[in-house]
């Protein structure tokens, strides 16, 4: 509890005790009635002076419909009608409710900020003498050497200069498997160093580091408000005045009219009902629970490595109808590897691979790397032998008296090697030795292990259509589409074709449904911004992707997408529950009050009770199974 | 020019009122208040003096919510 809350608690306790004391004196008639009535004003003043003060200030500033004013009118009205106990009690309960609300909101605030507890408090800066000094991360300049001990957070993005350790990235990505780093590896801030001492050279300032970017993004996310939030502020804007004017009608017009008809003017009964109206008219339960739900949802999602840039996006995700996926890096690993060997007759698989690896021994091309990885052994070579890379075609390597050819069809055609073209999914590398065709090696991108499950999970979460867009060949696209189970695919697209395709899909979807595009953030910016919601994945350490997307998945785990939609749907459900519950109870109480069934106590429940229940319900968004 | 300021306010409805008041202040292009993070994000008009504008914003906010604080 903070100072304000403690003060409020004390005044509640004191006035509660005083109220009971005065009540006992009143009922036992130990003191004259008039004295008791004055004594009631003491607890009333203690617990309500703040409300009264703000009400006066409100009137001075022409802000009439604020809750302090309403409470003041309601309780003073009750005092005037001679309902002393009720007046004090209502004020007391109102304050108890306010205190509860303040504590509940404070606690959920703390819960959420604990979730995002990735901000490093200090950095161990190494000076020229090799001495270590604890400083504020903001003071560390780019290119400084910092020390990170086991158990500490990496404070700033950088490169490991010395040391080996495993890093816990779970607070950034939700991924529980530690990552091993050694000298030369880049490390990002916010990870926790688990076991080794690391000497890190910083590559960024603190403000530009991953941890700052993420914190900024999450904090600003509550500034982009959801439609439900706008709805509720607008509702509150009309609700309070409408209820207040109704109270006026109820308290004055109704008894006057019935009085004219029946001949007896029952003002005090109707004014009491009108005062009850005023207590119910406070809109806070609605107004606080909606942003709290979204904030909780965003906080919970970020714990899982899903950064949502605004409540509006979290809201929109729940209505995802079409999901458009990029292929490379999204459905597939984006890492090329040898997937098939197609040796010619009379050639062994080993011989084929050995020759390919021999030719590709020095190339930095991803295809060459995957061939060498598949071969796995060191490659004997003598430097005198000629190795020629023919751009766009492949490699011609001298081997003994002859040549190894390793490349595409054009390379072999050019050198007069004839062969039957095999059918394969992926990139095919042809190999020939001394003009004799040895066979082909197929290299392709591996489909992500959880791609299929993720896509079917999307379907279970209300997604109607999944579409894969790729710049890759038809054959490869068809294969990936079949293996992962996407509904449609379009192959051999240029970046601008992708935008056109997304625009076409935007036209064919229903009005309320949303289109999500998910890609690895590389060359995707135009499509990311064109889609209703652009999602970049594998964004750890990539500023451009964090910048361009509406939702950022910190690692490249595709199953985070259905999870994000699930979080969003849960959040929206809670928001709707709260809207219906809060408005429902308030209207019910208003009706009951108009007919004299509900009294001030009901009104206090309608105001404070509803608020507490709504806040508790809203905090459920934090917990994601 | 956008800047974020920590604020102090007790209730969500009051935060919404502060947002309204800030938006209407001279020199402010747009403003957003988050009751959850207790922050106010203000987008200033080009050439507006930040301190002077924030003085006006605070004054406007105090009118709708006498107990509010903006730290700038």
C-alpha cells in the first residue's frame, strides 16, 4: 500500500469506529437526538472530506458530472432527509470501494510490470585499468567493455569478447531452452547469463538496445486504444449525464406529477430514489476494466515472446479470418540442407557427394555450405588445382587430369554433358566428373516441425483460410503447401505481386474479418503494412522488423501465431463479459431504484462491487495457459 | 515531436478526461493517456515550446481532475 492508500485506510477505520459509537449512542438515547445528529457529521467529515473538497473544486471548474460531485450530492441529500446512518455508511463504503479499486489496479500494474521485468538496473563497466565499476546502463557508450556475471542480465546489446556461457532468453522469447554463446557471438540485452563470466563489447547504446525497444513498445502499446475502449469512454460520456438528468426527473417531476393526480406529494420517497440513481451513475467500473483487460492481455502475450504494438491490434487479432504466410523462414526453416540424392546409374551416393563437396570446398554460397555439411568430412585438396566459379551457373574444379562440374543444368549443357533431367522439389545441383554425369543432389529448405500443427491450430481458432505466398518455384511451393496443409498457394511472386495478392485477398474477405500477414520481416515491409495486421517473426535483434510490424514474434516459432490469436480471443471475451456485466448490473439497479426496490446499499454495490468484480475478471487476461 | 510523461491520477474515467483536456490544449497535436501505465504521450505541434505547452496541459488537466500530476 502506498501513502495515499494508507491514509485512506486509516480514515476509513476511524470513521467506522466512530460511526458505530454514535450509532450506539443514538439508539440507546443516551444523548439528545440533535446532539447525535451533529455527532454523525464527525465520521462523515473524516471519511468524506476529500470527496467534498473535490466536488467543490469540480463545481468551480464547471466539471459537474464527476463522481465526487455525485457522491457529495447523494450523501448530503440523505443527510437533509434525516438518513444520517445511511449517509455516513454510503460514503464509507464508497471510500472502501475506492481503496479496493486502487489496490487492485496497483497490484495488476505490478503484476504486469513484473512480467516485463527485463530492465537491467546496472552495467559492470570495465575501465582502462581493467577495473570493474557499476554504472547506470544509460551511461555506457557504444564500444565499451562490460562484464556480465552469472545470474546477471545482459544490460546492453553487444558482442562477446571473452568467455562462454549459456543465456536464458525466456523473458524475451518465452523459449525455455538456454542458448550457448562464446567469443564472437552477438548477445542481446534482457537475456540472463546463466553460468559463465562474459566480457562483452557493446554495439549499441542502452536506448537503442533490444531491451529498451521492447519496453518502449509494450509501454506505448496501451496508447493505441482498442475500439472497445473508445466505445466505453463514449458510453461513459453519455451515461453519467443521462442518469443524472433521470435522477432529476425522478426526484422532482415524478412526485409533482403523481402529487397532482393523487393529491399527496411524496417528495422524500422519490428524492431518496433519485439519490440512489446518482450513486449508480459513476462510470468507473466500465472505464477501468476495459483497458486493464487489454493491458493484461498484452502483458501476458509479451511474456510468451509475442509483442503486440497496441490494444487495437490485440482486439483485431480475435477476428482473424485469413492468414497469409510467407514461405521461406516462416513455414520453412530458411536453412538449406541436402534432402535427396539422385545418383546416375552406376554411381554411388558417396561418390556423388564426395565430388560435389570437393568442387564446393571453398565456396561461401549457402548451397555449398549445405553440401559440405552433408559430406561432414574434411576435403583433401591441393592448392595448385584450379577452382573456377562461374557466376550463376556453378563451379568447375580441376581434379587430377579431369574436371568436376557442379552446378545447374546450364553448366552441364555448356560443357556438353548429356543427362536425363530428374523431377525434384527444391534446388537441384547437377554433378559431372570428366564429362560423365554422376547424378544430382537436391537441396531444399526444411519445413518447420510444427508448421502443420500450427496451421491446424489456426483453423481451430476461427481462421477460415490460409494462403502461402512465395517467390520460389511452383514445384517447391506445391510441395510445401501439400506438406503443411495450407489451403491455397501462389508461387513465383515478386515482392510487388505479393502486395497485389494481399490486396485481392483483402477484397474477398468478409467486412468484419481481418487479414493477417506473417513473414520473417525481410523484404516484407510493404505487405506487412498493407495487411490488417502485419506480423514479423524471428525478430530478435532485427530493428527493421520490430519497426514495420504490428505484432512481433520474438523467435521464429510458428505456433506463437495461433497462441496470439487465442490470447486475443480470451481477452476479447473477458472485455465483453465485463461490458455486459457492468452495464447490466447498473441498469438493473437503476430500474430497481426507480421502483423503490433498490436502496443506497444496492447502489454502492452497483458502483463499487461491480468495479471490483470487473477488475478481478480483467486480471485473468494475464494468465495464459 | 512526441514525448511521454509519467502522470498521477486516481481513476480511469479521470484519466480519460485528462486525455480529452490535453488534446484540446493549444500546441498539442494529439495526446493519449494510459491509466494502466500512468503515462501521458503527447504529440506536439511543430514549433511548440514543450515546457510552455505542458504547463497549459497541466492547467487544463487540473480543471477536470484537481488532484492529477504530470511530471515534466
